[in-house]
C-alpha cells in the first residue's frame, strides 16, 4: 500500500509524521473521506471544495491548487490499483514546536490514504441500524462551525462511545436546543406519510455530500422533501429513518432509543433511494 505524504509516495510502514505535528498535538487540521466506486472517484470536486473551504476557515493554506490536488488523489488511487476504495485526505498544520502558535509550523502535512474498505456489513443494510440519543451536544456554530471538517472530532467520538454504551450502532446527535442534527458521521432523514424531512444544516449538521446527492435524487424521483427542524419525537414516530454519509451510503435505522421505527425493517423509501444511489455511484465520478 502506497501513501501520499508530503510530495511523494511512501510505503505504509514508512508513512509517519512528526510527534510535533500540530494535527497530532492539537487536532489542528482538516480532512475528507471520499469513495471510489468501480474506479470512479465519487463527487471529488465537491469533497475538494469542502476541504479547501474548511482549510480557509481555519486559516490553513493548502500548498496545492485544486487541480494539482485532484491529480494527487487520482494518482494515489491508481498507484494502489484500487477499484473500490475509501480515500482519506488529511491536511494538518504540520510540525512546529509545543506552543499553539501555527506560525511555528512552516509547512502543512498533506496525506492521502486510499485503501480497499467496506464500512458496514451488507447485513446491516438489509436489517437496519439501532440508534441511541446521547447527552453530548453537537458543537455550536458560534464556537466552531459544523461545516469545518476539522481534525477535532472529539465530540463525534464521545457520542459514538455513548451510543455504543447504550447498546446502539450509531448516535443520534442534537443541538443545544434539542433539535435533531445528525449522527456521529452521517446525516439523518425521516419519512412520515410519504414525505421526507432532513434537518437544515444551520441547526448544527455538516452539509454532507451524500445528503445533497440524496436530496437531489429524492426530488428527481418524485418525493416531497423538506429541510425542516424536528425533534426526537418526530424520529420515534417516523415511518422510516435513514442515515447518509460517504462511509454509510444510505442505511436504514430501525430502532431509536428502544422505540421500533415503522415496521422494524428498512422501509420502501429508504430501499428505493439506496437503489438509485448505488446506480448513480457506479456511473458518476472522476476516473
Ligand atoms: N456529518 C458528519 C459529522 C460527518 O463527519 C460526515 C462525514 O463526512 C457526514 C455528516 C456525512 O457527510 P458526507 O456525506 O459528505 O460524507
């Protein structure tokens, strides 16, 4: 396995960064997760736009143009001869001293890892996930924008642990007002009486690229879809609940806080959107 690390390809065993890297010391950096389906890198432009936006927001200068970065990612996939894969792109502030000050980090670290990976077992797509609502809240937009995909994923990690301790597969995160925002690394949708709802991102959800694909596909397929705030109660009484994300794709949720959702099985709207999503990813992407 070849890893892209600061202008060159190195073997996995040799892909190491300094203990003085501020990505490691402080979580000072940004990242993206991207999928490759049948040799196509899915929504690469959107992922790079979000990476550059996250970096700009935290005043981190990515040392490549988007065109150069596109080529680096394509080359990493090719070098590893991958057909279906998960790509992790990381840009950190780089190595500095032990102080917080980013001015002591002369050059950012750029890492691209591509590996064959399937995140959830196919049986979970067939049977659905269990979610549990958690005590930890989504970080607020006035602290650090949820749109910044920073290396500070501590609250997402805490909510994941809280949900596992509650016997669930994934966490249902809310904002400080109690409105549902998202999962630990995926966006949430509910279906009630044939209508689909997802929280507006201003409530404190990442504007997921899969979320946006599903919003478009739902509308193209004749569903009514609203971006509107809702609470845990709306999740409990939904006919269907599903999550979207680069890793999760489209996955049904069949139990939330011990309430069975709908029939207790992945529902028809979720299944039909997963089907069209899987068709789109096969044909639509950067080679
Ligand atoms: N929400 C959070 C907090 C995430 O980290 C992710 C994963 O990237 C998502 C939602 C889903 O976004 P996307 O569909 O762009 O992968």
